C-alpha cells in the first residue's frame, strides 16, 4: 500500500510540473521568446527530473513507512532524521524544485526557468523558514534544533552524490543509445589513404 501512495502523490507532482512547463512555453510564445535547446540542456533537464523523482519517492516512502502524511501542512507527530532526511531537511521540496527546473530546462522555456526560480524556491524558502521550522522547533525542541544544525535545509554535499550518480547514468544511457543507433564511422570516417 505504501508503494501505491508513494507513486500516487508523486504523479501529482509530475503532472503539475508538466502542465506548468506547457503554460510557460505558451507564455514564451506569446512574449516572442525563443526556446533554448541543446544536448546539454537535455542532459541537465533529465538529470534534474530523475534526481527530483529519486528524492520525492524516497522521502514519500519514508514518510508512509513511519505512518506520517506526505500532504500535511502542520508538524507531524514525529520528525524523521533517517533516509533522505539524513541528506536534506526538506527532500520533498528539493524534489519538487529539481523536477520543476528539470522540466523547464529540458523544454527550453525562459519564462519557466524564471518561474521555477522564483515561485517554488523563494516561496518555499519563506514558508519553510518562517512556518515549518518554527513549528518543528516548538514541537520537538532541542532534538530538532540539533538535527537542524547537522543537516542542511536544502542541498549539501552529501545530497549532491545521488545527482552525480544519476547524471552519469543519463550520460551513459544517452551515449549508449546514440552509439547503438549511429555508426561512429559515419561521424568519424577513417581516411585509409595517408
């Protein structure tokens, strides 16, 4: 049952990011902005989407395993300091932000990139700092304060390690696909006459 809940709550995030990106592309067109596209943007976008999904699924599953609600705007009956919460205090938000950036970078939307930077990141920073963290400090006291000083709010070095692994996976997959479908000798012909 926890797997089904985990998948369900994260499908909502993916659909929202997809629809938001479509709207951003529509606004790009109305404003006359040119989409930026490149293989690097594709790789970066896919990496961020996979990184965000990785943290979202892991954090959601961890919550459900501990009988907590993912979609709850008040402090839970206990806080979790294991799993993805050992890397970042907000893996669910980190996941949403990474997915949002990933979609707009992949799609090449200028409006989407600006929107992904300002709306979720700044909005959640204000929400987390001024609402959630204060509530958690009041509810869990010194235990939460000690946790807060050892685990970064967003992304620290430890949280970047999965991104590096996913990035390498994306690169290897893309190169594997390209070289299995394109003859490298067509790209780099060998000159037999020297």
